[in-house]
């Protein structure tokens, strides 16, 4: 397992659980003090089902340019990330795909990552799972890593149970100053 203390990983129990919104707010919070890199991971269990035409032994890592607005990665760039990458891969190619992403790092960046599945191969400094308040839905990719979550953050109508202001990075440690965890 790769250890990445400079990363906060944000997973989600379901779609529309506020993952990108929280990531963007974190980027806005930390962008003036750190070189913040955004990373979004999209996985498919069967590469043949991928809409990105990945071969069975490949992954696709692209850097966001901001030309296609509205995408999650574009939103992260607009929030102030220095660079944003999107890794599309089969689950069994997560590690080589992530190792390719690491080639772009100097070691001084703060990484804000959106993923459930990457938690299988990377131990981030902090792993938060977003959940729609009151929902019992947990998608399979989240269920597989639920036990690793440092906290669960409930989301409802653009409000979070744990606030961005409560997330602190005291290099090399992440903390959430909140009595709810």
C-alpha cells in the first residue's frame, strides 16, 4: 500500500453526495498556502464496458485544460488547483495508473483526490466518505472501502455536516476539528 500523507481522499456513498463541491471548497481553502493538485479517479470493473475505450491492460491519465467547463475536473481547476488530472482505469490497473500520476509530483503538493477505489492501493493522510444525509445507499465501490474511512460527512442542499473550515493540514498530518467524528 502506498502512503500519501499529503493527500486527502474524498469518496462517496452515492452519486450527487457533494464530493466535487467539497473538493473544490478544500482547493479554495488551501490554494494560497500550497500547490494544490486535484485528482479524479473513474474506474470500471470490466474494461470492455468502459466508455473511454480502454484496452484490457491500459489506463488513461489526462491533465485538465479547462476547455470543457462543467466537468468535475474543470471545476477543480476553476477552484484554484495548480493542476488537475483525471485517471480513467480498470480497477486492476489503479496502481500503475496512480504511479503514472505520481510522475507529475515534486513531493511538495497537497493532493485533493476524488475516489473510492484508489483507497485500495493508497493510504491517504485522510479519507472522508460523503453521504447524502439520511440515505442508506452505499455503492459497491464505497462499500469495499467503508471500513477505512476516517469520517463520514453528510451532505444536504449544499450544506455539509463537517465543514471545510474544520479540515486542517498540519504537514504531514490531516485533522478534522469536529465533534461529529
